[in-house]
């Protein structure tokens, strides 16, 4: 029970030479949490490439993170609860690196009875016994004994959105790609066009009613200098004209502006559009899920409402081809259902089994496909092992092929709103990739969508 209580030492109880300490191992999370709380995002603490060029050749922890350990000893151990910090001197003697074990120690040097103050030596040493910090603290010591329940801290999980960083870096490395922004007649659409241009990803042509485009820019308080405008009278004409630009090769990417998705997709799949292929078009969400170790594709969550087995074959192949264009040699596809066994009463399990056989027979190429798999079995190795599932895909899927649009849409949005995921959205299966965004999408999502579209178009 004593471990659940914080106990102090009063001024009268303390003697010169009394000491207390605590030990902490410096982790990446510690450094990033301190940066988040303090706002100190000095790349010497956070960026390995930058830190490699510095004096120490590696990332170092913030000096004040180490100093905070001294505060923790003073506030919780010696003197403990009731202590008031008055002064602290610090000398930073050696760098502290991720993985170091730091021992923070305070030692009573002198008591001043007239003011009830205590002067203490403060030091931090690493696992080699080297002193990394030294100094002296002056505190107002407590005058009464306190035993107080230790506050239970909340569980903290960092949400790192770095799963698609490699794609973004590759996309930024080449010249911007010509793209048609279809009917950008809202402030969100105009700002999105400016964002992707400033990122060096796309060179947008604005296709729509010129007066409305300029009015949206004025409302957003931005300049359209340097933009090409293709004037057309309305949204339907904008979709048709953008498709013409793509079919003629003048643009390599289409991006939805402020028109409805059906209007743009309808123009793309029209028989005389010039953009149709032998494939059925489908949508992919490229998810950056903090709790998952790699990018995760969910398909189809926006185009095909109740796909047939034939449709699912194309949906699957479109997603596979996208990842192969991004450099993945053999994606792992999990065909989802509510259960991991074939059940004739559940059509999704029959389709999943059929798609697995189709991949084995070469009707789906370039990936390992397995199903039916429940969601937990598809993304968690522990869940797969607990059910005795032997599969090259289970627990490590790159692509989740969902039974229908409703399942896919709910899954993607649950990951976004409950798991902190970001999602880039693309339509595949036409001659050019199509960016589908909504007003609710974050800047990170819009940038990621443009980056993926550029990589797919240039592959």
C-alpha cells in the first residue's frame, strides 16, 4: 500500500547528507512527448538526419527533460509533497541519448532554519556513471508530514502519422504533375489547389465557371496568379471538359472540386470518355493508422455499393496494382468477412474463398490473397494465432478487401474518427487516377491523396 502513497520529509526531519533518487530510461516517446508539451521541436532532438550532422552525431534528449527528473525527485521523494521550488542552477555536462538510463539524485547540503529553506545538490548520471547534469536547488521545505495518494496518470499512446512519409518524399522529389481540379467553386477546393501546388506535387488547371472560381478565391482571400483557368458554364460541363483534358493527355490526374462525386465519376465512365479501361473503377482509402505498423489500404468504400464477385476481382487487382506501382513487390490482401470460415449462409465468405482460389489460379496477380478473414485476424498476429489460423496474410495485411461499400465506409471512418487515422482517397481503374476529397478531410489527407495520385500516374 505504501507504493500508492507519496510521503514527505519535513524540514525538522531532514539532515545534511540525506539523499533520494529515481531512475528513468530515455525513450523516443519521452522525447516526442516533451517536444509536444513544451513546443521545443528543435530537430536536434527529433530528426535523426539533422542530428547526424551535429556535434554529437545522434539525436539527444532535451536538456530540460533531464532537469525535470530533478523536479520529480524534489516533489515526490525529498522533501516530497508540500515542497515549494525557489531556485535551481543547472550545468549540462554530457548529451543524453535515447536508450540511456538516467539516475536523478538530490542530496541535502544545508538547512536554513530562519526561513525553513533547504539547499540541495542535484545531479543526473547515465548508465556509465557519467554525470550528465549538475546543479543546486533551493526549496521551501514542508512543515508537516504528508502521506498522499499517488495520482493515477492517464494512459498515453502517441499517434504517429509517418506510415506514408516515404511516399510523400518520393512524390516531392519530381516536378509537379499537371492535374485538373474539377469545379473548384468553394473556398475549400481553392485552398486545396493552392496547397498541392505549394507542396510541389501538382500543377493545377482550374476547370469550372470562371466567375464562381474567382469569387471562391476572393472569399478565401487568396490569389489565383499563376493558375490556368478552363472556363465552362457549370459543373456538368466542368466534369466533361476535365475528362477531355485527361483523355488528350493534357492532364495526368483528375481531382474533385466542389461538385458531387457521382457527377465526376459519371463523366469518367461514359462510353465515349476515352478514360475507360477493361477494369471496373474502384476506390481505395490509403490509411495511416497510428496503431498499425505500415500503410493500410481499404477498398472499396466509395464507388461500388454491392460488388459482385467479378467486380471484387477488379477492385482487388486495382489495389494490388497501386501498391506495386508504389514499390511493394507482393502485397498481402485480406478478404474480409465477419468470420474466418466459409459459411454458405454468408455470401461474403463464399466470395472471399472464391477470390483466394482465383489468386491461386492466376486470375488475380501480383499479390498473396487469403480469405475469409475477420478484421482482427487480418491485422493482428496475436488474434490469428489464437484462432489457429495459418495464413501468409493473416495479421499483416496490406490491403483489406471489404464485402461491400457500407462495410468499407464504416470501417474507414471508424479508423479515422476513433483511431486517429488519416486517409488518402483515390479512384483507380481509369486511365488516370482520380482524387476524391471532402470538405471534412484534413490538410494531411489532401496532401497524401495528391502525393499518391502523382506516384500512381507517373509509375
